[in-house]
């Protein structure tokens, strides 16, 4: 499993937040644990990797660590990092054009996972934990979401994957927009940049409805 694999690694990178709590119990040889959150400003949420800017900052620490651990591969690590920075910048530019045109500037979410990404694009989150257990098949679903988002004039809600494990906007709900996103990369099949741009494009599309 991941714990055993990490125990046999030369170095382990972790986000430094709750999702990586398992890494505290790594057994075996002494393994350097690198907290990527150490390069972020205080107050970041459990979803810092969902922000292109913060992902680049964490990637810089990964590059620096690998440069020191495997100096003979330094040029390769540096080139890959430079390519990542360029890809993130281009994706971020495309997303700004999409999201900044959206009519909604806020969305309802069950927690703060998407807060860092929202902050990048001037969006606000209405945290409503009851969203996790909301019956989306109820005739009151749209009214409930709209009431939660009333202070921010939004009728958009973000949930983590559908029960079927799919992404996108739930077309069955009338009067509100429910969009399923994948914060943990469970559906990722391509590069990190492509995956994250896809998630944020879905968010932008939902906010434009």
C-alpha cells in the first residue's frame, strides 16, 4: 500500500494537510518527509493543489528537493519544472477569460476545499456542510440551494463527484445549478495541468449558467 511504498522511498512529499495524515505512521527506514505546505502562506486550505499558483509554488519545492537528492538529474528536473510553469500559466490565462465572464461570482460548497482556487479568480464560497446530505431528488432542492446562496446572489452548488462517479452539471435539477467536481483526482487520466484545467472549466461553465 502507499504507506509501505513510501517507507521504501528516498523522499516523501506530502501536502502537509489532513489528506496526508497517513504519512505520520510510515515505518521502516528513516524517510525525509517534505511538507509542501511549508512554501505556502498561512491559512491555506486542504485544497491548495487546486490553485495553479500554489501548485507551482509546491512544485518548486519538489524540484529543489530532487535537485539536491539527485544532482546528476538536475537539468532534467529544472526543464520539467519550467515546462510545468509555462503550462500552468497558459491554463490559468484561459480560465481567467472564462470565469471572469461568468454571471455568478460565488458558489455553495460543503467545505473549503475549493477556496484557494476560488480566490485565484475572485470568487466567493458559501460553506454549507448540509450540502453533503442534501437530497438532490427532492422538489425543494433548488429552493434550498438558492436560499443558502442568497447572501451572495448565487444558485450554483459544487459537490464532489456524483454517486456514479461522474463529473459535470446535473441537468435534472431545475432552478439551481449543481456541478460535480473531482478534487482528489480520482478521474484523472492525463497530466495534472489538463486535469485541473478541466475541473475549473466545469466550475466556470456552472457559474455562467
